[in-house]
């Protein structure tokens, strides 16, 4: 039996995580689920993921108490490659296990719950069971439960109370005053108090100042996005999972990708921290016939922010905007019709501020980054449909493709579009993509568990190759000519930013 999904519940009764469909405590069968998550637009903060799942309750152990599951914590995981210590409750000798295949081991082992240090699965989703659903009689003592859960970051959306105020008389009537660092710390403090994940902004540059609020009480998730939305790197906030722990982490939808070559001449795409080898297009499902979308071009990004003035000893904050265009990078004709992408920020973006409310204004480098982002959005062909299926890609070998969280970066080779050149003479879908959303489903197909992820991809530009690799740069390469993958050609080498050193 192939890798399958496991579900755990914490009923908030002090008993911790309970396995729902574990072999040792088979309360109910996880018949199927679907997770809607993410966004298809880098300028819009996504809502928390939503899990819809169906349980087969063989003996009615859950059906009568289904309404009491509301508010329970739910953790969905995927089985790992089975390890010997996970077979410890199997008393059979090896010679008596001749009927068990390697594929069967996924259903033979007893996985430790996700709260233990021996947890070896990877987490697909963490959330909170919501109210509502249905309970339907199946046959005999069996019942079918249809329930749903929302990502735990929904608690950030529910936090909409008044923010901290100031003793400065110039700020009378305002809340969420203070520095950007103060605001982030207070939001994390409030999140922690209600059991919500904290936001990890490590590596992000805080704006010089943020406008406070008077009559509005936005959610903390909106406040978090607006705090950094001024950046030309297009930050978006998502839940990321480690066992049962969830963190609000950011991805930069506007960042450039680097292409690297490993010592065996395999191409990888990287953000400088995480690297993924290019995927063979033959193991990825697309529409039949293959179809690509031509996006309607954006010509500028309008950043809606705030201005500040001091009148009669009182701060006043107004609405203003700054516009960043393509800097003449778009091909002729694409900028014939003006279309704007819009983002909202709490940053002061007026040319002049009033201390301590210092303004932010885009640097030349930030304007160039926005121009590159617009060019990439407007000129890259996008697959109309792309699906990662566990029958072709083992989830534990590619966990970044089977989670309800972003994956950066991805790239593909051996695709039918490799023969289509873009305006630079390179394959039209070459470059990098990030997985920013999608629909992840799980069901049973001919008695086998199946994961399918209908992915929403977002294009990223390649980092410029200022110095194409020379023969001297190829010193770390240990591959023989016979080992070089057949997708690598001279043209591909011109896109390589770095060559990896062989690790000892």
C-alpha cells in the first residue's frame, strides 16, 4: 500500500493528540479530504486554508458526538518511508512476513503521534474543526461524517480588537500607535495568548513608520500583510508546519530565482537557502491537449499608503499613493492599455513625513525589482492546469509538493513547451515558479491511497547571469559525459548562476 494520510485530533480535554485512523486505534477511516489554500495573485494576502474531510465511522463512535468536535485541533500527516522501529508492535518473525511487500509497510507500521520526538511523518495541514457539517447513515452501525476545518491562522483573522494607544496627546483618538517593531511584538503577544501561531519576520526590513488607526479595527492578519506590503518583493504570509507546530511565515513572490548546477550536472533552482532539482515534465500532469494562459498585462503597481501632517498640535493621517511602473521594460504593445495592480500598506509613503513618522520612498533598486516583476507577470506562459499526483511522484520524496503551504522554487524540464522560445530565445516556460496555492485532495483509487495537488503556480524571473560559467568553473563537476542528463544543453548552461561544490 502506498503512502497514505493520517489524521490526529486534540479535543482540548488535556488528553493530547489522538490517532483517528491509526492501525492500533482505528476509530474511523479517513475516506477523503480536500484542502483549498493560497492565492493566484501575489498582490493579495491569502485567507487561511480550508480542509473539507469525510470520515467513515464503522461503529458510530464519532457520529453521535460529531457536534462536539467543533473547536478541536486537527493535524493531517503523510506517512514516511517505514522504519524498523515503527514495526516494534509486530511480533512476527521476518520469515513469517513473506506476504508483506514494501508498499504494504505503510499500513503495517504504528506511527508515533505528532507530539512525540519520534514523529517521522510530514505534516500536510494543521487547523481547527469548524461548526457545521453532516452525519449520514451508511449501513448497519456505520455512518459517514462530512466535516471541515480552517487553518489555525484563522485566529489572526479573529483578533480584531483595539490596538495599543499612546500617552502622546498628539495621538489622542488613535490606536495601534508605536513603532513597527512594537506593533509586530504586540501582535505576536496577542496571538500567543490565544494559542495562535506567531509570525516570523526574520530577514524582513521594517518600514520607517506605520500610520495608526482611529475608527477601524482590522484583523491582525491584515495588519501583518499591510506592514510589509510596501516592499517590491511582494511578501505573502502563510502557515508552515513542523509536526503539530504552526508558524506564520512569509514568501517573497517578487524575488528572483537562481539556477545552480550540482556536481552530477543536474540543474536546481534556489532562493539562496532552499534548493529543488528541476522536475521532469513527464511526471507532472497537465491538460490534454496542453494549454497555457496568456495573462492580461499589468503596467504598474499602485501602493496605497498614508501621509502625515501635524495640525493644531494633533497628528492627522491621510490616504496617498505611490506608483511604480515598468521602466520601459515591457515590449511594445503590452503597455498600450493601462492596468494597475494595487496593494495597501500602513506605511507612510508621502514624500515628506513628520517625526517620528518618517516616510518610505522606493529606491531605484526597488523600482527596478517591481519593473522586473511586471515583466515576468506579463510575458510568461502559464500552464492552465498542472497536477502533482502521488502515483507518479512519491510524496515523501517530494514533500514540498504535497503540503498546503508554499514551495519555492520549482522548475520543469522535458516539457512540450521546451520548443517554444520567449523573446530572449529561451524556452517560454523556463525559469522558476513558486507554488502559491492550489487544491490538495486525497482519496482512494482502486484500493490505493492517492494524493493529487492541482497547483497554482506563480512565475519568477531568473537572476541575471553576469558571468556565464567557464571551463575553470566546472572544476567541481564529477559527472562523466554519460551521466549528464539529456535535458542539459549549451543553451541551458547559459542560465546557470552558480556551480555547487561537492559536499564531503
